[in-house]
């Protein structure tokens, strides 16, 4: 399995959702959408940390169970 390719696919999919899909939602929405800066910053930081943790995990071309639990714990902590 090509782990850098998998990371690239994940990053590419997330960037697409954050840009193209959000732009389409804003475009078709009948109401003015306002996203608080704190919410956007929290999500952007959470995504950046998750990508860095994933990149660190695949440097040695293996993915350990402990690294998977760390990523899951990070996602849970961000949403609390």
C-alpha cells in the first residue's frame, strides 16, 4: 500500500470539501451565511493538526494501533 498516496488523497478530498462544496452551499443558500471566525479557526487548526499527526505516523511507512487511537482521541477532543 502506498501510504503517501493515501495521505494525498485524504488531503485532496478534504480541501475539495472545504472549498468547492462549501462554495456551492453558500451559492445556493437563500439566506446570508455567517461563519464565526472562532469556529472556522478551530476547524482549520484541527485539520492541520490531524494532517500533521497522520504525516508523522506514516513517515516510517507503518501505521500503529496507538497512532490510530491518538487520531481518534484528537477528533473527539476537538468536538467537545
